[in-house]
């Protein structure tokens, strides 16, 4: 079962523009609708993190993809994210499916980076 990735490492410049637009869109949606959400409703940050967990947390995800996503996603206002049970279960499943975390903090796995953000 071969996994296809959205771009090659050589396409990093163009891919960075696309990820940047995705982050800007996510931030705009979050800013426009966060005051309109009822307690318990899921917003743009929740959807963004779920998409990240589903598409970027395979143990074989190339480092260049993770670096690009992490570089851009860190600019989102994660302090406004209020994780619910489903999101926490999803993050727990991601963490359990990955290989053990190395002792070197520069080599943290994807799930650790996500949990640090929360």
C-alpha cells in the first residue's frame, strides 16, 4: 500500500505557498466564526488539527512535509483550541501508532509536536 504525498521535496517553495494559503484561510475562518460557535461546536482549528492528524502522522511521513506544515501551522492561534473527547482520542491514537519518542528533543515525533502545541 504505497502512500502518495502532495508534493516532492523539490517543490517546497510552491508547496510553502499552498500551505501558507491554507493556514491563512484556517485563521480567517477561525476569526470570523469563533464568536458564533456555541459551546461544544467545532471550529476551524479543530478541523485543521483533525486533518493534520489524518494526513501527516504516518510514521513514514517525510520530514520535509512535516517541517513545512509545522513551520506554517505554528502561526495559528492554538490557545483558542478547546479539544473535545474525540480530538483527544484521535491524538492519543496517533501517539500510540507512532514509534517511541527519541530522547533527543530535536527529533520529536509528530504526535509529540502536536501535543506540545496544545
